[in-house]
């Protein structure tokens, strides 16, 4: 019996030790705070795209601001020159009037002074009329080279595919500049590629104001603008009509490209007919013009199909939508 009592004491002591051990582990788990790891790398990666986009917009706005500041400074200098000239002419006129009023021999000097006075008045009037003419809005003619230019808003839809960008981009820049020149002043401009992507995201869904600085910014950005393109203008045309048409606005769309990779010309024509419907005056909602670049025709005849299809598509769209199609025959 004594041996049995010793074994019982050992078992009880062992159980006490194990209980205390488990109790200590439970206590440690309760007082230890367990948290999930913070995904710092994920957060940094998700914010990187937004930061880059904001930096790009900031650089774009700074570039436009510099252009506007340079133009404003030039205008201020020109205005100061005109004001100085007018002030000088007025001083000369005042001096001549004083000489005429203070002259003791009116009969001998009257004719000379009156002639000088008349000349000064004429020069002053001509200078002021020239300043006023610079501020007047230029009036548009009905057409230039057969292309109607009576629209108040213009939209460029540009094929930014590799064939255009690599082989005909300098010619495209000239065409855009020439097109803007035949519209001395409009109420708004917009530039999209044939996929409907905006040149300036800051003007998404809105018109770019027509100022010399904005026109310069468009040409400058166009020199290196190369978003993805599928060489089919239907997306850009339909987006432009749906996004920008308003009943009180005269809008012209200029489609610039060299290739049509779509499946059916008839489907594109029918799609445009549905959205660019005929108004109460019998005219389509917007004009559609086309300018074809001969990039595809520089290749062997077997590879010219895309260029032929683009010309056929744009001729039909221009005919149905009150516009004109112009096919260029050179790259320069």
C-alpha cells in the first residue's frame, strides 16, 4: 500500500504541472495581439498608377500654361507699342493745335498748320481703325476648295495606327494645320483617335476652347501622340456624334486615315446613318469629311486593299453626311 500512495502523488503532481503549462500558453495567447500583415507593397503599387496619371496631367497643364504666358506677354508688348504710338500722335496733334491757336499771323501759317493737323488726324484715325480691326471676329466663307466650312465646332478623328504614325505623320500634321487655318475662329475644337480616345483627358466630354495657345498645344501634342488604333474610324465617329451633338451647334467631323480593317463597309454606313439622323431641315446632325493618306498604295498591289476600302468608306460617309472626301496623292 505505501508504494501505491507514492504513485498517486506523482500522477497528481504531473497533472498540476501540465495544467499550469497549458494555462500559461492560453494566457500568452490572450494577451498577445494578432494582426494581419499590412500589404504595403500592394498599397504602393495601387497608388503608383494614379500618381503617374496626375503627374502627366500636371506636366500637360504646365506646358499649356507656359504657352499661354508667352502669348499673353507678346500681346502685352504689342498693345504697349500701339498705345505709345497713339500717345505720340496725340501729343503731336495737341502741339499743332496749340501752334494754330497761338499763331499771330493766321493768314500766313493757317494753311500749313491745317495741312499738318489733317495729316496727324488721318494717321491717328488709321492707327485706331487698325487696332479695332485686329479685335474683330473674322467671318468664315461658305467653302474652301469645295469643303464646307460653315461649322462652329470641329472634331478631328485621327488614325493613330503604325502605318500612319511611321510613314505619314508629318503630312498629317500639315493637313491638321491647314484645316485649322481655314477656320480662323470657331467656338470649340476636339481631337480623338479612331478608337474614340481623347488627346487631352482634361477636356473629356467637353470642347477645347479655340485660342492660339490651344491650337499650338494641339499641334505640339500631335507630334508624338500615338495611342492604340485598330484602323477603323467607326468607333471614333459614333462616339463623337453621341458625345458632342447638340441641336444648336453646327459641327464638322474630319476623319484622317489610310486604312479600314473592319468587316463590312455597309455595316459602318448603316450604323452612322442611324445615329447621325436627318434633322427637321433635311440635313444630317453633323457633317462628316474624310481625308485619305496614300500609305497603303506605296505597297505592292496585293496589300492595297485596306487603303481602297478606306477610300470607298469615306466617300460614301461624306456623300451621305453633307461632307467631302479628299484623297491625297503624296506623303509630303
